[in-house]
């Protein structure tokens, strides 16, 4: 337990620019694994994960479908662990994402997938974990030990690791990510006032909705999780498209809406959703490089980047907001009630 509430979370949020630089310097490990995947020519990709890693996997789903033009599915581990399903995974790429590498169900899915013909790749922060041993190939996200229960640096490092892998599969050399360490440092430094203003604005909020589209949907989901686990907020996340298909009826002037609005097609589409929500009187906070173009009561800007790497930057002020809200509400985000660092499901 940290002596001062939030010490670990604050420190680990601040480590992220250096972690990004280290990952970019270790690009060869991604190129080597990517070469094996490209040679096998998978016909389909499956992603297995839980919690924050599941949100990272959703980001990878968009990357694979858009950049590699491969169909992608998200596994349900219980079909393997509870129901004993053993589908034929010949010529399938199975990416299992787990920061700890210690979830028994994810290990079981990986072992089963490998036995059923899949090319299995573990993406983890723990290279000597059961998951890394179960997979044919593994990648180290190189985030270092994380002391806070709520994942911050391991989440963003997982996003970057997945981007580096998928970009390398298509023959890329991470050109769009080269400036990420500097952009991340700017993101963490510049929005200090907007984030603090958002903390004061929403410290007494009873419920929040987060929304985004495209690559940024992963950030919307992860932000809602961070708010729930650190501030005990009733936070729900929706795709902008899904938000208009029913949940919008529950949004009113008492609802705070965090909208991820970065430059690109996803952000443009989200802006249309925000305009509809704005008409219902919701208090909207826009986060992203296109926040200034979005109808909102409050804005947290993020430096512009290529759309496919924007989620790596967008999550940074969202983490700061979760930290600030927890502290303002008298909660230690390093030790949220009822949670442990590693959740083991079977």
C-alpha cells in the first residue's frame, strides 16, 4: 500500500512516455514475430483477453481488420473452459492478451488453440508466465512492474505493442509511432488544467457514459472501467452507433458524457452522435485531438496523430481524470475495494 493515496497510479501514468520509447527501440522483437505470422498467412484472427486487456484486444481487432484486411473474432474463454469446445483452428492466428499472463482460462484457451492448429501468440508483461509458456510465440510489452491495482502503463504499452506487431505484419516500420514518446509527454503535461477542471466538474457525478467509434471505442471502454474501479462511479461505455439505438433514452441533464473525439473518420462519426446527445441536455466532456470541433461543455485536448495510434494518447488524460476523481472523492485508487492485481478466472 502506498503511503499517500494514488502515489503508485500517478507515478505509473507518468512513466508511459519512457515506456513507449523503450518499446519503439525494441522493434526487432515485433518484426521477428511478425515475420513468422506473415509466413504462415493466417486466414482468420482470434483474440482472447479479459478486463483492460480485452479493451486492448478490441483495439487490435480494428487494426487487424483495417490494416491487414483479415476477419477477426473475440473469443469467449468459457466456451473452452466450461463447455469444452474445441473448434478447428487450422490457419488461424490466436492472439492472447494478458498483462499478468496468469489467468487460467486464457492459458487454457491458448493451450487448446495451439492443439487445434492455431498459431498462438501471447502478448504479456510477464515473460515467465504460464501464458507465455503455453503460446508458440510471445511478446513482452516491457512496461515493468505495476504497483497500482488499476492498469495504466501496462494498458497503453499493450496498445503500442499490438500496433507494432500488426504494423510489422503488413511490412511497416512503425513510422507513424515514432513521435509517440514526445506526444505522450506533451499530452500528460498540457492537459493538467483541463483535467483538473474536469475533476472539479464531475467529482459529484452519480453516473457517466463514455462513447467513441472506430479505434477510439477501446478507449471509451477502458475509461469507463477506470472510472468504475477507481472512483466507484456507475460508468457505462457504448459505441457511438449503439448509444443512439436505445441507451440515449436514459441520457438527460443529470448525465455526464465523456466523448472520445480524435481527428479521423471515427472522430467525425462520434461528433454526429455527440450533437444528438447534446440536444438532450447532457453535460459533455470531449477528449481528443478533435475536441475543439465538438459541441461540449468541457474539452480536454490531445495532440493530433494518425488515427490508428490515437487511442494510445487518448487514454492518458482519461487515466489522469480517473486518478483525480478518485482522490477528490476520498478514495485511494491504488487499492480499490474488492479488487486484486491479478484476477484468475477459470
